C-alpha cells in the first residue's frame, strides 16, 4: 500500500484487514495516534485524511491508500510546534495527554469545516456567509473527542485562542 503520511511518501506491506491506526502505530512507528476505545467513540485515534478528521481505529488502511494522512507527528514543522500545540501548552489543555493528539487533529479539521461553512447541529444561521466559532459551536464540534482527565476548559481556551479570531 502507498500513502503520503505527514508529507512523506510511504510504501508498506500490510494485511488488508489492518486498521489505519494499527498501520500507523505498529507498522510505521508513529505512536502519537492513540488507541483509546477501539470503537470510534472516544476520538483518541483521530487523524486527518486529506484534511478531514477520521477515527483511524474504524478505518481499514487499504481504504485510505493513495491519500494524504496527517498524524499529530505531522502537525509541527521545522519552525516548531503548530500554533494549536503551543496554545494547548499555554492553556493546560492536557493533563495525562492521552487524548491530546486526537484533540489536536480534530480541532484543526474543525477549523477547516468552519472556514468552509459546514454547519453543526447548533449552528443558528445556516444561510450565513461566515460562521462564528462560538463557545457552544466549538464544544459541539469537538464533542467526538473525550478527555477522561476533564481538561476541557483548557482545550476549549486553546482552540478558541488559535482559531476563533480567524472565524469571527
């Protein structure tokens, strides 16, 4: 199978029944993506596939062959941490850190959804040309990512600081 993972072309042999999560962690040595519930309910395994968030535990790797996959390891660049990663540190958006990679990937995809005008269940004006990333909107859009430590306030503050003014 061939992929572009974190902007690098990758070719790997794996059983067609291998999940994308297991491919990343066990075959490619990218441990940042976490295996939480392994049922798609917690969001710890969230990665980006062509910029869209997916639960990698529910995805067969073969389904994503030829696509661009971004994991938490691919968010930072040579200049340092992604601005959202820095904001998580500044706002204590993590405690144990287990959910953090999925939270980061999900928030980046969420910002893209808002920029494209994709509504959520709490979006008040579906005809608005621009969407506001309000407190309720942000929390609804991130509701697929759970944090057992309860660091939600720091997570929301970090995301709001990084993306809210871009969507205000």
